[in-house]
C-alpha cells in the first residue's frame, strides 16, 4: 500500500471530530491542524464529510479482485474471496475503530457511510455482471456477501489475531449453518 497523501487531513479531521464534534469542526480547522491550507483541503475533498469517505481504493481493490478471480469459482466464492482481501488496503485498525465511533455519533456521517457502501455494492454488482451473472442475481449475491462481510469485519476489528479472510469464511459457514435444514438424525 502506498503512502496516502490525504493521511494528515484524515487524521486531523478525525481528531477534531472526536474532540469537538463533526458539526463544530470547520474545513479551515482541519486544514490548519494538518498543516495545510483550506485550498489544499479542497484539492482532495469536496467537503468535510468526504474526508472520512473519499477513498475509492477499497472499491477499486474489490472490483479488481472479483474480475481477476479464477473463472472456476462461483460468483459468490469470487466475491467472498475478494472481500477477504480487503484488509490488504484497510487503514490501521485503531484509525478504523475511531472512525466508526465518529460516524455512529453523527447521523449525516452514518447516512454517508451507507451511501458509500451502496456505491461499492453497485460497483461489485457490475463486476459480477461482467462475469456473466444476471443483474438481479448479482444484486442478491452482493447483499448476502455484504452481510457476511459486515459480520467478519466487525470481528476482525475486535479480534486482531484472526485474518479477515478467515473471518469471512467463518461468517459464510455460519450463514450456511443457519439456513441449511438440519440433517436428519438416524436412530
């Protein structure tokens, strides 16, 4: 992973959002705290919300992984494999945990988080369609995989010793166990 040019702005914004709240933090304060000008801030982000969401790296990474997946994998397997590699480009765990708290404390940020997740889901659905999956089926697969990914990611944030890939596989197995009919008992 390369060095993020926007890292100082992201860290400054997160620090300020935590200490004085999202609403009371201005773009000028974020830029000043990062040692930059307000104009520099706007070179990277259209507004202060986007400082926590503007990174398209995750979407690009996941789409590339789905598109490069072995053709012998089912679309669902290709997607789960891609989701299991997201930790390769995630920011540090501590940053992500702090970011989650800031987003949860502000409805506008929580709404933006859902919009960004929907954007990623749309991009992944298009990637599955390019693999020959019918659009409705692609959307269904994405929705199920995102539920698995959310469970795995929350565990990954809480359990640093496990890999995201292992946790995605574990969450997928739990889903299968939850929806599969119990095996008949033989007496």
